[in-house]
């Protein structure tokens, strides 16, 4: 399964729309071993073609070396199809050389440069075998923080303390005062 944050998802789709009808391509790098696409790197399609993409070899060398320097890897390798479905072509499969990467395909065949429906699919390509995987778009990569769990437990305690303390006071104060004064005052008046 590919888990990708909304911001990077939107950047990939925006790049695909902008370059339509040519295919757009790039990577989203992430810390090595994290499987978390974080750093969006749009790249040039050296072919400038509506039916094919190829990274510019010099740019690819530079981008890959930069990832090495930062201890990153290409978590997502994306490109767009502009007239066909978002599924790897034979050429895509032949060129796929990163077995740990998520190969994302976006199809802009319906929307073109405009807003509109986009296909966004992800695949593993290992030894020429294509396996589609689920894509989950998350608002952000917030790790589950156990620090937030204890907080609700402390909230009920202060809430229960004031209640017993304030409840008896008004009852005692209002009860005897109002009950004694009117009762004792009218009685002597009526009697006399
Ligand atoms: Zn393709």
C-alpha cells in the first residue's frame, strides 16, 4: 500500500495537469527505509512526448546523488499518461529499476490541463511483474502520539471535584434560610 500525504498527492496531480498533453514525471523522495514520500522533486521529461517519458540523464544523476547525500531514496516514482489509462506501459515496465519504489501513474486523459477527474494509481514493478496496490491519501504524516492519550484521563478528575463541593453549599444555604424566615415570620403575624 502507498500512503501519501495530501500535499504531495496534490503536487503530483498539479504537475501532470500542467504538462498535459505531454507526460510529466518526477520522484518523491523520503528517508531511506521509511517508505514515506516527503520531498517532491518534479523532473523534466527529456522526450517532451505525449506518449513516452524518460528522465534527463544528467538531471537524474544529480537528483539521485542528492538523495544519496541526504540518506533518502525515491519512495515514489511518478509519471503521467495523457491519453491512456493510468497503468504502466510495456516501456514503463522495461525501464522500472527500483523494486522498492511505488510507481505512481496519473492519467489526465479526462481533465487535460483543467480541474476534473484524475486517475491516480500505484504499482510495484519487480522483475517485470506489475502489482497494483492500494493508495491511501492522508492529511499529514503525524505519527500516533501516545502523549495525547493520558490527557483525557486527567480531564474527568477536576470536573468531578468542583461538583460535590458546590452542590451542598447552595442547598444548605438556600434551604434553611428560605425555609426558616418566611415560616417563622408570618406565623406570629397571623396568630396575633
Ligand atoms: Zn508510461
